[in-house]
C-alpha cells in the first residue's frame, strides 16, 4: 500500500494498492531449470565450386523480363502483335569464378526458343545478362492468354556447381488483345483517413501481439494505419512502391535474417565469414526491423510479435530507410563509412519522428508529450552527453546527434533552426524537409558534411538539453502522457 495516510495529494488515489497470492509447499525445493540457449548457427564451409542460378538485380523485376520497350528492366503489360524485348539474368552466387563457357536455354510453353551463350563464364558474385534478344518475335506465334517463360541454366552441366538444383526459373505472363487500362494508384480521402485512424487510441493501448500465438488479426489494422501516414507524408501508398512489407512472428523474422546471412556468406571472401556470423548474431536480438535489397526489390521485414505501438514505431523507422533506398539508392550501396551509416540512421530516425507527429496532428492525441518529472529531466541530462560520447562507435547515436547538429549548425537550414527556436521542436512538414535534405545529399559529400558538423559537438550539448527539457510539461495529466516506446523520439530528436 502506497501512501496509506494520504500524505501526498495525488491526481488518482485509486491505484495505490497491489497484492499477489503466493503458495507455500512442503518438501524439497525443486532444482532450478535454466533455459537452454540455442546454439549459434555454424559458419559454413568455404565454397570450392561456383553456383549458377537465376539472378535478380535491384530495381529489375526478375530473372526473366518481358516488355515492349528495350532496356526497361521491368515487366510491362503485353499486347499480342507488338514487338517483345526479353531480358534474361543469371547470377553466380558464389565466391568462386565460373570460368567455363555455358549456355542458358529459354523456353516458351515448354518449347525451346533460344540458346543463350556465356562464352567467358561468369565471375564470382556477378551476373550475366542477355539484353533484349528479340527471339519471341520470330520463334513463336504469341497468342492471347497466359504463357509460361522458363530458363534452364547450364543444361549440359558444362560448369561443375556446388548446387545443381537451383538452375531453373519460370514465370507466367499474360498477353491481351488490346492494351489494358492503366493501373490506378492507391489514394485516401479525408474520410478514409479519419476512418482508418479512428481506432488508433485503442490500438496503441493494446498489449496484444500483432503476430502471435492467437493469430495475426491486427496485421491489417497496423498496416492500414502505417499506409495512411505514409500517404500523408509522401503522397503515395507503400502498396504502390517496389517494396515488400512483411510483418512476421519472431521465429519468422529470425529465419528471414538467417537466410540473408547465408546469402551473404555465399558471395563473401571466406576470410570474412567470422565477421559475417558475428554481425548476423549481434543483429538478431537487437533489431526489430530490417530493410534490404533482395530479389530485385526492397524488403521491409518487421518482428511483429510485439504490441501495435512498437510494431508501428519499427515500421516508421524502416519506412525512412525504404524511402531513402527508393529515392537515392547510391547512398546505401555497399557498407559505407561510419559517418555515412550515421546519416542513413539520421534519415530513418527523422522520418520516424515525422510519422508520429502526423498521427498527433491528425488525431489530436498526445503521443510525444511527457510530464516534468525529475526522472525525465535526469534522463535528458544523462542521455545527451552519453550520445555525444557514443558517436564514435555507433551509427544510431551518431544519427541522433547529427539531426540536432544539422539544424543548429548548417547554414543552409536557417528556416528549420527558426522553427526549432520558436516551437522547441520541428513539426511534421519541417521534419520531412530535414529528411529530404539528408536523402538528397551526394554520397561523395557525406563524410565531409558530417565531419563539419562534429568539429565540436559538445558546444551544442547545453542547447540540446535545454530544448529537450523545455518539452517537459508541468502537471501533465497521466492520461495525456505519451507512449513509453516514443520517449527518446519525443524528447531527444529535434
């Protein structure tokens, strides 16, 4: 019982008691059974042979691409009687060169229509691309309806491969008599937005797992809210992007991450295998979401075995990564320096904040507001110097601080600086401007830009702390306190 004599005047005197029932039994105390930790997946053996397989390139549709335009790299609606341009892509997913010449056979409804030759083989980790052979214009009489295109790689076994079972790819294509109507894009009216966000309060209060033992009935609701906010921020639905958004169980998320690790092993130098395994195992318990290029498109994978608020927050962060990869993919090609990785995190974090600001503005809910408790003041005072000290080691800390230093120091961001000074925070529109500014930055300028901001970050520490402290609201009613999961985002982002 807390404050049994009512010495402290409280806004709520009804929640001061807690009780629990414990059972005492006789006899020996049973031995403590400790949880058995699953062993780390093994490091694979280094390959000794190449592995030819259907190949995907980022922003290309598939290993077989059909279009009425050359060099389109995207499948397009097909109309009978029009010229057909075909692209075929094969990859050597291995760190071993395929030096032998080999063939790939192309089939139309099980009829071989082309023999494609790779006279010089395919180097390790690279693709072989046959561009625009016009074989379908002469080899067959294409008719209206569905037809299957198939490639068989190295059908004569000219190349001794580590895996001979992944050499076939097929896909069904549909030809129509006339050009189909253009596909309409997803839009949301004011009424649609209101209806989708109507249940938001109950959704964010829920502790039910979005994907869990009881099912996944919250998945559509969470994705609906996320898409509406994405639409408000970008003018587009994520459903119309070249991206796959997947909410998975924890086991499914870990399985997906392990699959990407195995794909990484296949093309990395065997000397790097311990580092690859260490990075994979470090990421599995730390990450709730991942955005990566896979099978020619973006994949946003989220561990949705968590409550809705946490899943939405993870989606918001990964949307920032997704938007960057769609708008300026060169920024995230390859590993990059710590400074570049910090910029990428700053982008995702700022988009994440804009996401929640939109929800506040659209619903009137208090999601990022926190009371002026001593504990919150201490968190701010401790966190700012900790973040400054951690920027040399961690891109997430670097990203958090970079947002502040850019607004406070960059001469090109004077308008944002004025907004921050006047309001103590950026609104969703200005927050989006900061995100766009970072994303548009040329890759070759990033390291110098970040270094220029970090010449003396400690001189801004007091300003950052003061602004964060000013956001704390005295006597804020408990029912208006923001979400626990958003405390750092609400207080410690500009």
